[in-house]
C-alpha cells in the first residue's frame, strides 16, 4: 500500500485545480504525484527547512502556522489534505477546513485515533478519513 495511492484517491475525489497539503514535513510523494496529475499543489508547513526542501523539488510551498493561518493562502483551493499529521494538529486542520468550507482528507499514521465525526474510507488498504465541510 504505497503512500502514492493516497494521491490517486485524491485525484478521483477532487476536481483539478488548487489543492493544499497541510503539514507536508519531509514526505513529498503525494504532492509530487498530484503535481504530475495536473494539480496546483500548495504545500504548507511551519518548518522553514521543510518548505525550502519542497521548493527545491519544484513544489509550491509556504510557511504558515495552522494555529493562526493566513486565510488568503488557501483562496481558490478545491480541498485540503494531510499525510500522517501529528495528533495535535488534526483538530486545527479540521477547523481550518470548516472555516474555508473545504473538504479535508487525512491519511493518519497507523494507530493514530481520528475524531469520530470523520468518515472512514478504505482505499487500496489505506484508511483515509474525510471531513466534508461544505
């Protein structure tokens, strides 16, 4: 179950256009695959080294604080997603999605507990959680 399968899932669910990865860290496979599929990917992280590495790989990346987001960064996005977010930012990701009226997709680390109000979708043996906020 390669992580790239998450990108394929997103490509099936989200119309082409701007899509935002929250907390990209140093895991760039999903963003790169979505970019290959024609998406305008915006990678967001608080870590300047992560943002710099994403830019080196050709990914549009910016530094932002999920606890105090600059909402204009997310303008025109079709959806947001996160790959293995740390548990302490999951609620903030969901709140941002709600504020922006965007669907949110989360691929958690195996064993992480997700909020009960999210819809669980099994895709190629990946457990993906979705919050449809619109």
